[in-house]
């Protein structure tokens, strides 16, 4: 391969040989092969290092050494990558089919971030399609309760040069923080396709630590968003939550009846004043 690539795929692994095999297989089977593949292993002792080494002829760069966590590993990959766009496909996650990179390669020149859908895979075998923001306009509100799906996002490397690497002081939401800054608070151009790009193993740390996720997100919002804007944002989030309440929705439906309107107006005032 040449030293310059359109896409660099970065895989982070630590003692997950079974998942790593699945991830690497999906990468190797891509019909579009003009990509760079980087594997950052955190010093595994389960045979992962040996498996990576046995496939080194199909890997552009790999290292197996202790690191300071998943985002430290990702940052190592970013620093090593030569691609214009980066896709983070961690061990245990795998590409949807052999045409994913072919589809992406045709769309990347018109945006800073190009993303598709993921399919969440649960321990009991269930699979659920997750469209993330589903192509809706990206605003600060996008990051109130969600984000782009990281394993299905091709991120322009120039954004890391502009906004910095992943915050290694955060254990879970550093990718969310990066998207918040680049997309929610700035003007990075985003493009979406209603197409699954990857399968996502939900047994990872980010899928099961909801309390820590909320704490880290609050920490980031208080640090990165100007206080007046944050106050308005939180107020709007509170109103949105109330409007989505089923009790309010029932009032809205029946409020079309003249007899109900006066009573509902009184109850609604009591409801929103809580």
C-alpha cells in the first residue's frame, strides 16, 4: 500500500481474542482494499498479540504494549494514521458486510464526518438497529441525550488537528465530547446515509455504566459550554422531557374537545409548574 490513504481503520484491543478475530476478519474481507489498518493492543496475554503477529502482512501498523486506557489507545492510532478519514472499529465490533468501505469511499470528499447506522448485538443474541441521530440536523441539542454512533463514523483526521485528540481523563464519553465540540459547538460538516455500517457489541464499558456516563457528560458540559447557553440548554431539555411525558400527550389529544379545554388548561398549568 502507498503511504497516503483515504481511510485508516483503527482497532483497539485488550485480551479479547475472540472479538478481535471477528473484527479483523470483517476488515480483511472488504472489497475496497485501498485502506490503512492499524491495531493498538494494550499488552494482551490471551493470544491476541500472537494472532495479530500472524496476520501482520495484512496490517500496516500494530503494537502490543501497556497503555492508559481505550482513549489512550485510540490517540496512539490517530497519531500513527496516514488516512484522511478515520474509522474506529474496536475488537468485538465488525463491519456490516464487505461493501462498507466501498460505500464510504464514494461519499467522503463532501464532508468532515460521514456516518451510518449500527446494529447493536446483545449477549442473548438479539440485534437492534440503531440509527443514532438518523440524519437529523446536528445541533447542541443533539448531545443532550445522544450522539453519533462512533463505530459507524468516518471522522476527518483534520478535525483532531483542529480540536485536539480524545480526552484521556474521561473513561467513557471522550468520543461524545469530541463530537460535541466539533459538531455541536462548531461547524464541522456532517453527512449521513441510512445504511448499517457496523455491528456493535453492547457488552463494552460504555454500554453498561449509565451513572458514570451522566457524571462525565455533566462535567464536560459545565467545562465546554458557556454558562448562559448551558442554562438555556438545560431548561429546554427539561421542557422537552415534560412534553414527551405520556400524561401531557393524552391531554394534547383530548384537548381538541371543547368541554375539556378549560379543565386541561388548569391541569396543564399545574403540571408544568412542578
